């Protein structure tokens, strides 16, 4: 049996440079950063650029968010011209600038409008339309079991569920119990994808085995660690953990990411700044003794040569 592994859509993270790295290490599907529907309709250049995809990363989904059926449908038609494999609707983003304005997870407080948007998009395009959402707005309104049936009735092709409410943001542990309940609902016939705290091969295997999901989506655990897809796939296929790769190999992958980010953004300093969250989070540097000052220097470096020189020092000292 095959167990698909997907890269979650993440703002300022899943740009083409990072998507291609994750694809290289075995991600079975990648998602773009989420795209503002209103900005697409207004033809904002920086937003239109987020529609850039390549055949090498397929299957790829473009995710859009907004709060009005008409603009979401219009945006979906624009996205369709970019020829992704899937159009994904973001009903799960918890950040204030999105949810606080009635988009993303904010729509979990207005289910009729959420469903109206879904129907409008499904009827406006010929591509498969999928949805990513959360368990509910807060602890008192975990309505995902009912909502999943309603979304299925709207004609979506798949549903991804993040195992937290909007109120939780990213705190606490993801609760997969309701994800499993949705998957095991005899009235549900579309694929159900689970998301939230999948940060190890063992956890990925547990999510497939215990909750029966059709795919697992990996988000924050991929920061500075795109080879996590290779590690999980190996464990799912063999039941054995891959040995940790040498520090020099991990650093080489981080260097590749820096270079690809600079190339994608077209500006050396901006490309480096864009990559910094990956340095900060990377498993490559976890547990290195007396690493604090080196980390600070790494996160303050502004040229590719400076970043690479510090990385070479790290390999020489700790490798």
C-alpha cells in the first residue's frame, strides 16, 4: 500500500525554491504559498508571481484565500490559467491579518458563506478543487465532522484537516481524533488528508495506521529539513529509520536552498533573509555544543559567501 506525503502550503516558505527541494526528497505533492484572491483579481504583480509553477514539481496545488464568493471564483479562474493540478481553498489560516478579516479560518465562524464560496469556486473551474481547514473555530465549536459532509456535497475532491482549532493557532498538540472520525464516517467518500505535528517518521506511520487517512501533510517539520520526506518514506517502506546524514551533507542541502532562494527572488540579501527561518529551525544544527554565537553570526550574515563561509566553519568544527 502506498502512503502519500504532501508538503503543506505555508506563507513565505513554500516558494518554488523550497518546493523543488522537497520534491527532490520525495514529497508526493507540493502546495504553493497561499494566494490572496482579491490581489489576484487586482492583478498585483507580487501576488501573480506566486502562481509560478513548473512541470518538475507536479503534482502541484495552488492555494487561494478570500472572503467573498465572487472574488474567490474569479481568482480561481485566473489560477486555472496557470495550469496547476489542483486548486486548494484555504479555510484554515489562523493568523489575525487573514482570519481576523473573515478569510482563512475566519470563515469557520460563517459556515454558510464558507460553503457558498466552495460552491462558487467548484462551479467556476474544471480543475479539481480541494479544501484545507481546521477542527473548528474554538473548543466549543469543533464542527469538522458535519462540515466535512457539507463540503463533500459542494463537490470538492479532497479535504485536508489540521488537527487544531483556530483559537489554538499552533499551540498545544494537534488532535487527530476528529480527523480519524471524519475519515471513518461511512458517508465520506472523498480522500481525507491529515495535518498537524507530523514531525518524525514514526509519527507519520502512526497517523496512517491509527487514523486511516489517505495522505499525511507535513508543514513546520520541513523547515530546514526538506529531506524529512525521504526519511519518512524509507520508514514507511522498510520499518527502519535512516541513519542521520553527515553534517556536511545537511549543510550542503542548506547551501542549495540559499542559492535557489537568491535565484528565485533575484536579490542576494533578500534571498538570504528569506532562507533564515530554515537555518534557525534546521535539524542540522540542533544539539551542537556551544553553538549560540555561531548561530547569531549565521543569522546576521548578508552575503552568500559569508553564509557559506560560516557553514563551512560549522562543518569543520562540529562535523
